[in-house]
C-alpha cells in the first residue's frame, strides 16, 4: 500500500480537499513509495488560518515556557535523529551518514535557539529626558512561511523555525521529499508545542503563491534556485512581506601553487561530490593556479575512482540524484562540456552503482580544460560535476570569482597567510573558506551569500536570523509626578 503524505495543522494530519497528489520516489530504486497531497488554495488558507489563529496566544506566551519547549524538542531529536536520517535517505537518496550530518547541523540551530532569550533582550535608558525613560524591545512579526528545498529537507527548515519562536510557522517542504517535515511536526507536538504554532503545507506552486500573497503571512524564508528566489522575493515584497530568499551558487575553489595538494585533492572530492553535489555550498569550479593542474587533477582522479556509488542504506560513499529528470539534466551538462572540447577525466555517466538498476544514478564527474564560455562552467548544475579551470595567476583566479553572478561560498587553498588574508578581503562572496572547502558557519553566525545568491538584506540563523523574525519597538515612558498639573499646548521638547 502506497503511503499518503498529508498536511499538518493544529497538531494533527490534514488530507486536504483538492484530491490532487504527486508521487514520491526512492531515488535508489526508482520505486514510488508515497503520494504527497498537493494543496488547493482553500487547503492552503486552512493551514495559514490555523497559524494566524494561534499567533496571539503564542506571542504572549512567556519566553521561559517557549524555551522549555525548544529544549524538549532538542532532547527528542537527539534521541531519535536516526529515524529522521532514514527518512531523508529514502526520499532524497543521500547516504545515511550524510543525512545524519544534515540533522546534526540543523540541531546546532536548535541549540542556538535554546539561548534565544539573551538575543531578545532589549535596551533601556533611565531618565533620558527629565523623568522620561526610553526602552527598546523586540517582538515577533506574526505568522511566517518557510519554503524549503529538496536537498536538505531537515536542515534548511531548522535554519529558520527554531529561531522564529514567538511567531507561528507554516513550512512548505519540497514535494520531492515531504515526509521529514511531517516527522518534525509530530516531534514538536510531542515536545509540547501548542496547536497551530508549527504547521506543514504540502504542495506545488499553488501553495507557494498563497504563502506569498496571503495577508496573514508576514514574512517568508526561502532557499532554492536563483530564478525562484527572485520570484519569491519580488512577489512577497510586492505583497508587503519581509523576505529572505537564498538563491543558487557557482562556488569556486582556488588552489595556489604553494598549497598542500593532498589536502586540496581530498577537499575537492569531499566538497564536489558529497551529497551527489546537490547542495548550494558544493565546490563546482576548481581554479588551478600556475603549473599544479596536472598533478592536482591526477590526485583528484585517484581519489574519485575509489568512491562507491550506491543505495544510501548500504556501504556507499555517494547516493543517486533526487529524480530521473534531474539526473538527465545534470548528464546533459557533461554532454555539452564534452561537445565544447573539455576533457572528461572521470565520467559519471558510466557508473556501475551498488543499487537498483532503475535508480537515478550519475557518478562523480571530473572535467578538465574547462573554459569560461562553457555551460558546464557558467550554470549551476547541482550535481556531482567538478570543472577544472586553469589560470596563470592569483589575479586571474580572483577575477573569475568576482565576475560570477553568484556570490554564495568560495575557498582558497594556500600556505601563504598573506595571500589568504588578501583573498578574504578582496573576494566578493558572502562565505569564505581558507583551506576549508565548505565554509558553512556555525549556527551563532549567519549563513548567506552576496549578489544573485541572496535576495533581501538578512542572512539565515545567527543574530541576523533572530532580527529577521522580530521587529524593533521603542517605548518612551513618563510617569507623572503627583504634583504635576496644568496645560501646555506647545510642542513637547526633551529637557
């Protein structure tokens, strides 16, 4: 019997009334494992209305009580994170160890949120004017929407909802792997979260558009491709919402001639092919500076050829891609690179996986002698494809990064502290790694890029994330002395 994945509101499942569904598949076998409900406009409004109804009471719930629930969620997640990892592997395809890592990185934000009371403290000035006190406070914005991508069905929502405390949440997960969201909703209910505070709206563009236009929703957090991020930002802000929309990437790693090439080769394999390259912080463009390219490519090739590709529940290093359509799209970029004259050093199209023959398989692919006019370089491929671009100097390498329309993450590999310091100053990218290939910051720092990798002014989690989900208010107070009296129609002045 095929499982039906429903919506969730008021701490219970909601099938909806549309009757429309979409298949959910196991990428390792190609088998349909479930049908996810696709919301109608009426279904979406039902879920959003539940969040709006719950908001006043949740807003006025003390920080102490809210924090206790976050602590309980953290404990439950620590006890049962293996369950969530297995769900992610079954619907996304990444290997279980990678899925566990995803959950752990999301848990870091939950733990950060356990101390959120400190970040919500205001300021106060006594006697700012004669007998006048001024205080600043931060308050929740209202019901908020989270639109999450397929590649991190647990971690990305956890970037947002733990620090949205005081707001009520409607999470719209990807229809490709929707079950993780329901699992987390059930865990929140078990942790004691009141009905209507955390809700899940399944669906497609209909659900997204209702979140973007419904006046009850006050803010939107989005992670996905740049074209959709642009759409979310433009539509949401046009309807008066606060929006943080994290878009796509084309992350470069520069390897200077003095770098430890073994370290760099390990890093390129890990960052290029981990999670089958389906992550916005993956390294997809390796910029080899000077005469090191041949040796570096050889080291990467040697390591890549040892990787085991297969079902994520087995002894595999890398799993399948999320859907057949996406697998074929990524393979088409390899075809295009080959046709344009690049050298296919390791060809993932020829992979022999340890898994079902009907899985969505594409192995790690290393392409050398790539030029900047090839689509394999210019486009975000979102798959296990690593392109090598050869340049003569640091300045050429820097120009490649800074001329990219994306500005999410970058890395430099060198043993020269001066070069590294110069790079971190000159590079036009939001997150920089020095001998670190995937510079995802800790939860108490904020995550986000520059240029076409971010629309809106606020990054995810950290202090910026807390500010996104709150509004500042300044309260000026005077308690009149009992002896005060009389009328004064003049403009009030500070004394």
